[in-house]
């Protein structure tokens, strides 16, 4: 059975610490703080202090440090007897397994005690869980907080959180109002315009395990309840000593296939503080009906679908060729049968008019014909109940300014000081707690600092504003900054007391490509904490859609597949999965083109992964056929989930981003965690929704190295409800139009038969008999002419039909009424006269 690992940082609210004796480790009291993951750990020196951790899984491991000032501790699983350990070590050892255990898959509880007055610390806990059935891959999907699967109530109490730039995708939802709640729904939701453009495609989230991420810190709530379906609510606290974004607020496994919902509600007094949602990660598998996310139809900020014509085209591009062929065939049949019905009606109406007797009143007839054309309808007028222009919009006003009255939407992106996108000159190094006791006061306890005169940073970006954040401290001094080719502007970075998270430089300008350069102008210190940019996308009065794609998503293609494997420290990756390579020339392509009904639309892309001392010093990034850019992920300390590459203003259409590992002298590991795509309805973008299940055996195989299409068993060919509805609707229309065509042919043939002259009508005509005067000298010729007359006499003149086709409609009688007969005896010709059949029969010829 496939498995996945989940990392719970020491700051996760899922880890419950006993009420006394625990505090957050920090650089002011420990110069080795940066040696812990995320420079964060929780420590106690109180005998009897404990931590408790409940989880569902098959194994667990707790990581921390073994140091000279640590001592005895014990651990137990469920109701087992405590097992004692010794945490003392010289020299100090970090990222050590303090306790681990394997057991049957199920619900368990881990408890760890400090058995002495020496130190014991927790860095993180790793849990292994299983999902699905044997011989299939786990599917990990990430849902941004703006995804329709989230429902916030009351909507008025949810706002943009503080430090939103630290959120994945630069978006979040936060509330401080007790009783406010957010529901992550596992049920289908029907959106407006789905009938027209998505054929009832629904937002349907399938999963067996769920993780909710958000920030913790001193201003975060001390109480929030979490409930799955109608189960028991659990109380957690996000209130911590230091701010940490993207923490695991809640995790649950073994939920099972089916329809579920997870509800988080802010507790009331005495609990207080802000609760914020960043994103959710869902773990599923093909056997549970799960599938990788793909884009649906665009959604407007008011919840209505973006019902523009190009949205339908975008939807069509998401369908598999087989489904497209089925829809095309049934639609073609419907159109052809409709055209055939129109042709039959037109043809038979003309035929009926030709059978009608013409009168002497030509003008009156013409008027009646004109009136008939004006007033007679072949079918009753069709009315459409439930038609509402206000709901579905007018085609003429779909793009009017009424929909977009205000401004183009914007989003912010944070580039940590460790991002490879920030290029440092010589003289820069990573700040750390061994020489700075205030290191934890920087975001992610990370900063890059210089003391060399003339040292600079360069940052190229697309946006409308930029801001550099850092510290103003007593040992800092003069620096200058410039945008593009502008003149440098000088600033003073000295301040007493020290100030952190300060805006060192900011500027607004026209939206476009720009370059920021900052110089250190003295031998004093200057540091960079992070850079924030503001970008714009889409058109006025619409929301930005942020979608996250895990590294296992089919939009990623890894080549050669054999060179990509599981990265080191994979537990620190979002979703516990990643792709890594150390082979020069290996590349990964994030495709913007249709791939097995996976279609990624966006105007901005961000690629995330780790940086550190073992990471590569060189990788190339190229979009489409543009120029390649070289970056380095090699940093002094390990940091996961860093922004490896960002590009905006790509534009709507089909694109691809290729990252390739550079060759010698560059070396090290390059790893992919996830990608974030920014788009909007006007660009044809949409929130992600689950598509058809992906199989590992006998279906679409998804492995750690790539994706291969193979034959699909009959019992696994599952289509989404939207595709099924589309096929059913078009097929139904085709069948109904075919039946209607048959009815029209039958109806008009009966009508034509009612107008045709019947045999008895001949006897009822008041016809004066006419006699054929035979020539005595040619009796045989007369007989022949008489016989010919009997064959050719007609009660009415021959009716001609325009476009008459004998092969299709048959021959009424091709003999000519006024034909010329030639005697076979004499060879003379005689013009026949029109006579009635009755005259020939009732009045035999008289011979003189």
C-alpha cells in the first residue's frame, strides 16, 4: 500500500505541550538556533513536562537535538510502557531521531516526558500514513484559500490577514470575530453558467487525508474548533511566541471516500486573536475516485461564471480527444438532421403548392401566397421557460464596463532573502544566531547581511511597486537604492533601539519590467530580510485566481525520468512529496499546453523548492523559446519552500517553462516542491477541480518519474459528471432531431397525398365527350392511335415539379399528353388531340 510522510513543525497546533515549562527556542538564548529546521524549536528544562501528539499512521518519529546540556527523557505509544532514552551528546548533534516506532496502521497517541531538569527540545515530528490500495500512486492536490471549495461565514467577518505577503500565492482569509467559521467542502457545488459552458461540471474534492495550513504567532488566536462531518470538535491554539507562516493547523487521515466537510470555527472568550487560512492539501488516490486537479470555467468575484465566448473554447480544450469526438459526432448529427428537416419542409411545401389548383385571380393568389408566407409557421413558436437575461447575461453587454467599473486587481509576492531571484554581489553572507542574538526577529529567522562598501543586490521583476524590508539597527549605516536607470537615492539605516521588519526602500511606478539595485555605501552593516513586489493581472473588477500544482501533477514532465528521485528532507515539502536530481542536463517542464485534459492557464508563475548548502549552484530557466536565465540555489543554511523562479506578464495562451540543471562547474541537488499559477477569468483561467480518476495499473500511470498513458480497464473509465451530462445532452438532441425529421417527412407526405387527384375524381368531371374520327383508309393506324390516346389522355394538364428527381420520388407518368404519333404503316405523323378516357371508352368509333 502506498505511503506518504507529513512533517509537523514544533510550532504546529497539532502538538500539545503541557501547561508549564515549555518555551520557544530563540537565538538570543541559543547561538545554534539556525541549526534547527526553520530556525525553530520548542524546549523545556522542567522535570515532568510532556508533549502529546495524536495521529493516524503506521509509524512516527520525533526529531530534535542531542547536546551536552540535555539529559534523560522517555516516550510511549498509546498505553504502552515508557521507554527511556538519553539526550546528552558531545559535540552537539542536530536533526536527530529522538524516538521512532512502527506499528499497525491506525489511530495512535505519542507522549514524551522530560525525566530530568536538563534540557529536552522538539524540532519536528514526522508521521508515515498509508492510503489507497497496492500498486497505485498517491495524488496530492493543493487548494488555495480562494478556491470555491472554501466557504466563509459570515463573509463580512473575513478579511485580508496581516503579513499576507508571507502566504503561498500572496492571498489569505483571516478573522478575529468569535463564531466565524470556514468550511472546506467535499461536496459538489454547481456554479452559474455551468450549463452553458461546463455541462454541469462541479467542484468535487475527493480525499482520504486533509491538511490545513496557516500562520501561527503572538497575534494568532488561542482557540479554534475543528470538526469533520458530524464528529466531535477538537480545540487547538495557534498562539505562539514567534510568527511562523504556513504551519500545519490541522491534519486528519482515514476519512474515507465519499462526501465530507471540514469546519473550523473561531472560539469565543476567553480566547482571542486572529485566525487565518492559507491553503489546504488533500491526499487521495485513484481507487478512492481521486484525480489530479484541472481547470474548470472562469469564475467572477461575485460567484458567477465568466460567460464569455472564449471560455467555452477553453473548456473544449480541456476535454480528451475521445470525448471531443463523441460530442462532435452527436452535435454534427443533430445539426445535419435539423438542416434536413428544414429542407424537407421547404420541398414538401412547394410540392403541396404545385398540387393546389390555380385560379384566374392571379393577383389575389399572389396576395394570398404572400400572406401565407408571412403568417403560416411550419412549427409552433418555441418559448424557453426559466430564461433570465439577468442571470445569463446578454451577448451584447457581456464585455461592457458595467462588469468592470473600477480597477485592475493586484497581488503581492514575497521573495525571501534566500530566494535565488535576488542576486548578491561579493561580500554578502547569511545572518545567523551564532553572532546575532536577534536572528529570530527576521522573517523565517533568516537574513542576508553585508559590511563591505559597494556591495550590492540586483533584483529584476515585473510589477507596479516594490519594497525592500530589513532592519534598522545601531550598527547599520548609509545605503542607496535605484530603479532602472534612475539616480541613486540615499538613506540612513541606523536606528536606536533596533527596529525590525522595516521598509528600507519602496517605490511605485508604471506596470512593467524593472530592475532594483541597492548598494551599501559604508563599512557599516546593511541587511535584507525580504523583498515584496506588487503585480497586476486581468481586467478591472475581477478576482485573481491562484492555483497550486504539486510536483506530482501531470503538468510537470521530468526528463530523463531515471534521473529524478525523492529529494533529501522530503518531509519538509508541502504534501510530503518532491522531485530532485543531481544529474547535469536533467530538466523539468511545467507545461501550459493540453496534456491528457490537463490545461494550465495563467499570466504569472512561481516555482518553489528548497535552497541550502547541498543545493545546486546552477540551474537554467526558460519560458517558451525565450532567453535562458541562470540561478543558484546554493545557500549557507537549508530553507524549504523558497521561491526558485517567478515570472509575470506571460499572457494568455499556451506556454511552457523549462528548468534544466547546469553542468560543471556547477553541482548539487535541484528539487521541485510545487508551482503556483496566477490567472484570472478574463485570461480564461479557472479554479482547479478534480477530473477523471488516474490509475496506476491498467490506466494512466503516474509515478515519481513521469506519466505514461496505457490502456484503461472498462470498469475504470470514469468521466466527470460534467462530461457525462454534455454527452447525454448532445446525444439527446441528436436523437430528438432525428425523430422530429422522421415525423416531418411522415406528416408532409400525408399532406401531399391529400392533395393528389384520386381515381374517382375522373368520373366526377363534367367532360364533354370527343370523338376521334378515324380514317377509313388506315384502320390499323387508327386503332393504334386510339390505343395511344387511351394511354396518354389525362384529366388535368401535366404538373411539373421544380427539382423533380425521379430516382428519389418515383415517376408519375412520363408519357406526353399532346404527343405526335407516327404510323408504323404509312410513316405519316398526326398530332393527337387531348381527349378524356371516358370518351374513348363510352363512345366507340363509327365507321362510314
